[in-house]
C-alpha cells in the first residue's frame, strides 16, 4: 500500500498548475480544439512554469531532480485543463528525460542546455508506428549494422520544424530496441502532412518516414551502453495513466456540478438513483486509477522494478477514462452531444488513450 504526503514544493506546484489549468487551458480549450492550435502564449506560460527544467538534475545544469511522483501530480493537474495543450507542453520531456537518464556526457552537454532556455525547444520523439496492433517491443523501424535508419512513425508531436527527433528502432545486430538522436532536417527524414485525429485536435502530430537515414555511433542514445528501454516505457505508461486521471476528473466534476444544478420534476437530477450511481462509479474508478498511478511512480523514484505497476495503471486508466467520459456525456443528456460543451471533447480525447503510447513521459 502506497502512502505519501506531497512535499511543500510539490503542493505549491500543483496549486500553481491548477490555477493555470482553469484560468488558461480550460478557457482556450474549446477554441483550440476547433481551430487546431493552442495559442502560443498559453503554451509559453505552461513552459515557463519550469516543469522540464526543474526535472533535470542540478549536476546536469538543471534546477532539481527527475521525480516520477512530481511528474504524475503535474500531469494530472495539467490534463484537468486540456489534454492537447498538456501534451504539447510535455513534448520536450520526451527528449530531455531520456537524455538526462541515459545520455552520454557529450549528449547531455550538447542537448540539455536546450531545455533550460526561456522558450521551449522544438524537439520530439518517434516511437508509435502505424498499424492495427502496435507492440512497443516489436518495432518495425530498424537500424542496420552500417547505420541506416528505416521505418515509419505515427503520432509524432511537433515533428514539423523539429531540430531533433529521438527515434526508437530495432537494432539489426543485437535485436534490441535502441534510440537515436536524429536531426529533424537530416537527409531521408520525410515529415508528411499533419494527421487528422478524432481527439487531441489542437496538438500537431505527423507521420514521419525515415528512408536510409544515416546515423553514426555518436547519435545512439547512451553510446555503447544504450538505454533501459523498459524503464522508459514504464515512465510513459505512468505519465499516460496520470493524464487519463486528469481528463476523467474533469469530466466527472463537470457532470457532478451539472447534475446538482439541473432540476427535473422538481428535484436536481443528481438525486436520481441512476445518475447518482454513475457519479459514484466515476469517483471510485478515478480514485483507484490515481492510487495505482502513484504506486507505480513511487516505485520508479525508489529505483525499483515498476513494470507491473505501471502497466496495470495504464491499462486500468485507459478503460476508466473512456467509461468516465462516456458517463459524463450521458449525465449531460442532449447537452453532452453539443460541441459548445466540453463533455464531448473529453470523450473524444479519452477514447484515444490506448493509442497514445510515446506521447508523454514523466
């Protein structure tokens, strides 16, 4: 059983993010979803809270330490405001955290200063691949023994104009998953047109092709040692579970407040047994997913094996967020199906979580 109390710094961070989520992210979420872009000043305000710089250890030039617990607290609070903007704000972490954890001295020295600037760097990571079933342990993208990278990646956020892409691929010589730091404009890197998605419509994602892209040994993250790929997957799963909790909590609180105020047949609909049961189920599932996520995050910070906990948290959260957001639409009735109300957006975003592997990391 996990039991912990957030530190004063963590509590202050969550309170700050909560204000930003409600006053900035939630305020612009509808228009951003309709237009396909979150205002740049809103993203900049999120970056300036220093989530990524504060997660880079001081000995590497950062402002703190990489804590999964702090990361999941921040991720839930941000996603409560808007998922698309949250993923955009967190995208630099997809490169910064693996480099901080496993980069060589040269890689850390050249790349980590990018994440300490006032403006977020345009970088991204490419893990997910197109297809009906995606297995992160069986990547179709390959790196040959002579250093040629080939493959197709999907859902690559902010790929257009990115200075660096962290690309995951299967190695031909040892059958292990490796990660390579590839310049966004390297010969053979083809950024295709922006993907049109059902949810997270304000987050620009792209399909990217790698056609005989030449990479040298210095581009391999971690050098000869490489990376702990499973550990990175664990951090991704925990991040996505926390984001799902944030989206589900947004749907629950909106539906709860609506049900208390909406009067039919002389009483608030929250007093109807069917509505009350749905709200109770949402609250139970959200709290359960949160505790599972915290347990996995605590194990990650303790350096323990968290693969089981992070996987179960992710799987439960994927199902929970869809059910919670669907309940939210049902409770609003006809209003739940109107795009002026946020419930349908949360449902569209919640439906996508099983396919968001690689879009977030803590």
